[in-house]
């Protein structure tokens, strides 16, 4: 693998971990000022990339796991809940109309 391809792959993997970590951090940093997250994001990005580049794989693997778990929770669990709630609401509205 070329050096450019290697760094590109590391950047993509780091970005995935970074997105999950940002979402995880939002559980602790509650603010209406969304620009705060924009200030934090570069530090998370640099931290994720440096961890994949310089730290043992177990450390980055742990960071990646937290990130993927957070993204997976938001997509899978919360997404399925929204779909089910939408279907239940649609059925309830149909029953109200039929009555």
C-alpha cells in the first residue's frame, strides 16, 4: 500500500472514530451554542489520528469501539424507535378516522 493510501485509510478510520466520540461528548457537554462543538472537533480529530499513528492498537481500538458504539446506538436503536413510533402513530390516526 502506498504511503498516501495508508494515510488516507487512517484518516477515514480516524474520522469514523471522531464522529462517534463527538456524539459521545455531546452527552456531557450540553450547550445551545453549536459553535462550541466546532471548536472541540479539530482536537478530537487530531487526537484520533495521532492515536492511530502513535499509540498501541489496543488504545485506538478502544477509541474506535466507543465511537462505533455511539454511532451504532444512534442509527440502530434510536432509528428503529423512530420508525416504530411513526408506524404506531399512523395506525392510531387511521383508527381515529375510521371511528
